[in-house]
């Protein structure tokens, strides 16, 4: 049930590839490097994903339905964030290592539909895998929410209210898949990626239908450990409500960039 692509085989060598395929070096279980839910290579079709930095390479595993076996080139600094996520040294996040305000971290992205005012709205919930420090500080603490508030995100006290629009930000969808969350560039430059998928993330037909209708996406963000991976949208909403009640949730509404597809 394990797939080793030709490009991964070329990087790790035939001997290691065969040891993986025969089960000698394959994991008994893993957290998918894309969706962060558990997988079992004996029962789930599994992809080998090789993260390659300037000096380090890390082999990870993913559900074949999430991403195909491939080599992903990242910076050495980003790779260290991926290592922490893959090895479980920090809470599971999902997605690839990305820039966040104030440093490097792995941002977990969960898509879901949020019912507000009797209408379903497409939403993305963002939660980093580790505390985010303000640039230049060494003291322990998590400045993820204050940094986002400085960017224009608004604290959420009631999830029944629509988040305010955030100027200059947008969500990039192409061919019905999620590619990036874009933010304004420095000094009036073009948009840059705040979060970017190494492999485009699939969303449900219902999510695509909702975003085609509203042409905007609601972005909710919470500090590490506030939301977690919720298997159902009602549980996700409950987790958002709890985070809002605890003062640990910010949000913004962003227009769609690109096309949602069909």
C-alpha cells in the first residue's frame, strides 16, 4: 500500500526504496503530513514525501488521497519546522512549513462550513503547531494573535457574527483547490503568500458551492492548542465557540482570488 515515486527513489536510492516497499523501513502508523490525521500503510494507500532542505532531508508519509509521492524542496529553516511537526515535538498542525508574522512555523489549515444568519459560509481555521514569538524577542510567550490583530484581524467574541473584511488579503483557489492565503506585500508591493500549500488542498463540493455563492472566505485563527483537529463541522464550531469565549480567536473576511472551480 506504499508508493515511492521515481523522484523520491532517485533521492533516497534503490536500496532504501526497496526497504520501504517491503516494509522493513515503513512505519507501522503515521500522521499524514498533509491532513495530520492517522494513517496505516498496511490498510491505507500511502505516499512517501521527501522534504529536502539545503543540508537536510526528511522522509514523511501521507495518505495517497491527500498528496502523491513527491520531493518537496524547502529552506533549511522551514525544514526544521517540518521536522518538529513530523516527529511530534509540537502539536499536529497540517500543511507545510510556512512564514507567519514573527517567524517560521507550520500552520495547520482546516476547511469547513460555518452557519451564520441561516447561511453557510466557507471558512478556513488556522492554528500554528507552536507558539509564535514576536521578532527580536527571546522571552517565552505566544504573540500569534497580537501580531494578527496588528495586521487587521478582529477578536471574535461571538461566532454568530460575520467577521469584518480585511483589505489587501485574499484566498487563492484554482481549479477548485486551495493554494494560498495572500497578504499585502511590503511598501505597496504585490501580494505575497502568508500561507501556501506545497500541494494544492482539496475542499468539499459543499465548500466550493458556498464560496462560489459568497465569493469570500472567512478566516479564523487561534493559538496552538486552541482548536485541534476536529473530525466534524459541528465539533469544529464548538471548538471555535470555546476559543472565542476564552478570548483566543481572531477572524477576518477575505475575497476570493482566482476561481473556485466546479
